[in-house]
C-alpha cells in the first residue's frame, strides 16, 4: 500500500503481479482507489522472473513507452522513477538499473551478507553479460524502453531469482545500452532473499553457460574482429603448450630422464604468448561495451 501511494502521477499504468502471494497482496492492491492499478494474479507461484514477465507483457499490451519495474516491499523509492526514465526518454540508454554501490554512504545500511554476495555476483555478471561498467546486477529497480523490451524473449527468461542477470545477458546479445542509476536501498530489517547455498549450487552453471553463449554470439556468430583473433589464437597456444608440456612431463616420469631446456621452452613459450593474447582479448571485450542506444533506430 505504501508503495502504491507514492507512485508519481506521471505514471500512466500500474500493474501489480500477485504471484500466488499468501498475504493476498493482489486483493489489497485491487481495493485501492486508483484507476491506474491493474492486478495480474497467478494461480500458483511461478517465481519473481515469471512475475516480471507477466507485468512486462501487460505493459506492452497497454501501449507503454517505458516500463519500470519496482518491488512491492518498500525497499525501492518510487520518487526515483523519473531518474530511471530520463536517460531512456532522452535517448541515452535502452535500459537503466539501480546501483546501491555508487555512493559509499549507501552501503552503510546494507547487511554484510548482501554486500559480499552482490559484489561477487557483480564480477561474474560482468563476464556473462559483457557490461563491464555496471554494478549491482541483482538490483531489481529497472526501466526499459518498450521497443527494446519487445525484442527480449520473455518466455526464455529465468523464472526465478536469476532473472535480473539473465535480463542483462539478453540485453547484451542485442547490444543494448545499459546505464546505472545511483540509489539507496531501504532495508528496515527485511530478511535477505539471497541464499548463499542457492547461489553456490545453482548460479555458477548458469553463469558459465551464458559466458560461453555470449562469447560465441559476439565473436564468432555475429561478428569477426580483433577479439576473435586474440581469443582463438590465445586459447590455441595455451592448449598446445599445456598439452606438449603435459606429455613430456609424463614421459620424463616414465623414463626417469629430465626434459631438455628446449622441451621446457617449447611448452612455456606458447603458454606465455597465449596468456598475453587472452589478456588482450579480455581488454578488447571490456572496451567493447555497447555505447550507441538501440531504441532510437528501431522506430
């Protein structure tokens, strides 16, 4: 209720997704005297990602220009909506997201487990999405232009807690421009939905698969550039040097004869050169963050 009361008047539609909430939040929202509010009810709990997808579909059907996602628990200030929308409306971004790490003062109220968990997730998300210049990937306060949203396969988004990272991965494959918006979070003792066990067992495989997909899409399927050459040649040299060194290391153990200096150099040199090429490929990838917004050209 408090969140709905603070939604600015400039917002045309408000879609409340009741994901089979045991507190009957949908009924509470429907009972408010606000003609902008529409409740979408799920018969069973589908997850936060699926709830977001339902809201996105409803917003697109209603003819929205920019769609903002905000949580209902009061941890995100609706007064910031204009700050999230402005970069998109001005053609400087396709997607904006909150960043609680921008100001040091913002971190004072963040529980340590959230600080550590989000810092680690930010690092691996940079690799999986290609957005090396953003932080706080699990932040759910976001805004997106409708033209770009229509290009996202909502049915393929992760239906549960991985959806924010998955969204960034999908945006990265489109080369959409993403910008952080500094914000403070309001916790007030709310329990964290971040579960370390879940993150350690479920997220790593998801991130690895998305890293591989992104690299394939960006450097082998949709484009062939300097990063492709650096990555391919670097990986080949590292593998060749490692294989050569492993074979002769095993041969030395079996025969009892130490490998010659030349043999060691033939193993070490490709690994060193390949490692330098892989570092160069990483540097190319970091510099290859999308800078030209997508939605102005979609028309």
